[in-house]
C-alpha cells in the first residue's frame, strides 16, 4: 500500500478497498477463493496484481499473505506451519 501511496493517494485507497473486498469475500464464502498452493486459496484483487492468500479451518479463516502474483509469489509458504 505504501508503494501506491507514494505514487497516488487514490491508487492507495483503491488498493485498500480491493483488500477489504477480498477479505469480506473470503470470510463470507470461503470456497470462493481459487485453490492455490498446498491447501491454500487466493482471492485476486480487482485491477491489481495481488491477491489475498488464506486457509480455511473448521472454525475460522486465516489470512496468510497479500501476495504479488509475479514477484516472489510464494514467499509466504513458511507461514503454513
């Protein structure tokens, strides 16, 4: 978000809105995310090359990362433990 804010406050706000939308979608409909890597799912952000990576547990959704789809796309995989 900081990177976008340095370039445009509007872009930063849109990025934030995309994150909130993805979080809401994952919370309300956990199966909406695309199966991604080792049992995780991802909800892509509209108009940004990022997505919210999460895992579904029986009683909760755990957000693991906001990942860029081109840069270090699986840097967060150690968080699965």
